[in-house]
C-alpha cells in the first residue's frame, strides 16, 4: 500500500471515529444482547456497560442488525483488513505507533465491537480500552478466524 493510500486510510479512520464520538447510540433489543447484558438488564438500575468478550454468534447478531449503530473496530493490519473484514468495520492498526493515542481520542461510551485475527491483539486492545475507561466494548472471542469458522460472511 502506498504512503498516500495509508495516509488517506488513517485519515478516513480518524474521521469515522470522530464522527462516531458525536453520535448518540441506542442499544439493540434484549434478544440481541450477550448473556452478560441480559443478566445485567434483569437487575434494577440497569445501565448497559461492559468491557467483555462475546461469541462470534453474539457479534454477528449485532453486526447484521439493520438498525445497528455499533462501531465495529478491526485492530489488524491494513493487509489483513484487505483480505476480508466484518461489515462496516473501521480499521485501526494495533501496530501503529499512535494506536493508544487514537483510542484516547475516541468516545469512551461508544458501543464498540472489537476484533482482530485470532483474539490476541483485540484482547490487548480490550485491556487498554478498559484502562482508558471505555464502558461498552465487546471483543469477538477468537477474532475473525472464529467468525469465519462458523460460516459468517466477510467483506472484501
């Protein structure tokens, strides 16, 4: 990928993340929520906040929901992203030197589905996001490999 293409890609990702930070988000219906949130919802004073790992099935239900307004964050490399990614995913390369800075600039209340190739980088990103005070981050267990293993589609 050329330097210009990388620069444009990074600029577009930053714009997308900035736009997401200003948009109010609505939560999906309870039937589409992971078990951890369904349990929380049954409690009094429910506030949908979690920084947890979810199954590919749970992530799929949310990503494929036409009413969905989730930020889908792919923390793989641009080459990996080009080979296939989740629908409406935004690329934020975990290996970029300014990765943490980009996270710091994001809306910490933005409901986010996070994934990588196998769960290693997204697991590390999840911990960084938790430390930064993010409130609604759901990491896909097993990454895109697990997503594809159960037959879910990717976009190229």
